[in-house]
């Protein structure tokens, strides 16, 4: 999409925002010169942070594909969002390739990829089993890599955005989350490298690193809802990212909880 002097904006809303044009509550594909409705693929999109981001993207006029392992959760999310769904396990390379292909078949392109699928197994280094280590590496890091690699050709065409759900545990030492924190630190590094490697293609990437978020995955912490970050907080960060100009790069965003602990 172009505006004014011909500067190209990769997302449907960007040129309107930077031109200070009043935006409708729910913009649609008609705001973009591209006749194809902008679309987003969200792994782990049937619950938690992924679902909150998907709901925000639906508000912003994006066609959606939600990917996840549990069909019942996907069906429930589909009913709420009028989204396409793909049952997939991101620890499987075949599933990662398939879910990108199915998204493209449905939507005709890809503008935003959100790698939100994740798993956490608490444990110290001494207590973490090899199985728990391998599972977290396979889902949290390898899965995000595989989906991103499969999606890159279309993201380059769209000058798209990749959002990787990392964690504050990947930015600071977090005893008891050794394997989980290691996967998230690696995901942050992968995201930073993607930003540099794709600088000339227009693809942008951000590692979103929240502290404990009020989802079932954080139930073990014993923290109250009031003490935790909300999934909607994470979604609002992504909303800001899709509205940035093409020159802006935000490789990492850290969201801390109030106080001095993660």
C-alpha cells in the first residue's frame, strides 16, 4: 500500500495511521490496494496469549488461521472468530509445512505470523529429564523455526511481520525454569538474527517476552490474576507492531510485572 510520496507500507492500516486519517473501528481489506484480505497465521491460537492476539487481529480486519493440537479448542475458537483452523503439532516438520500450505490455500497470502505454540516443564538443571528438555526444544524453538522457514517466501512478498512468543525467562536467570528459559533465550536470538537477515526484504520480527501471564500455563505459580500480565496486554503490543512504519524494527519487547520479580 502506498501513500503520499510513494512510500510503501506493508500492513493495511499503516499508511492511514501515518497520514493521520481517522480509522474505522474494524478496518477491512478494502483499505488496502491489494484485493486480497490481509491474513495472519497463529500457532497456539486456540487459547491463552495466542487466542488473545488472534482476537485482536480479527478486530483489525485480518483473515485468520488458527493452528493447535486440540481440535475441540480449535473448534471453539473458530466459532468465536470465524477463523480457519488447522490441527497440527509444531514439533512435527511435516505438520509445520502443511499448516503454512493450508493457510496459503485458504487466504492466498500471509502478512502476519504469530508463533505462540509453546510448552513449559518446570525443573532445575539437575532435575530436568532428557524427555522434558527435548519436548520444550521441539515445540518452543524448533517449531517456531520450522513454521517461519516455511512461511518466509510469502512473508517476503508481503513484507510481513513475525511475532515469536518468547518469555522474560529468556532474558534473565530463572531458577526452576532452566530448559524453558533456554528455549526462549534461543528464540530471542533467532528473532534478532531474522531481523538482520531479512533487512532488505522488508520482513520484520519481534520476540515478545512477557513475565507470568494469566493463562492456565502459569497456574502452577500460585500468583493471583491481579498479580499477572493479561493476554490482552500481549495482544496490544502486537497491535502496536502492525501499525509501525516500514522503517521501524523492534526485535525484542519485554513486559514486566509490577514489582521486582519476574
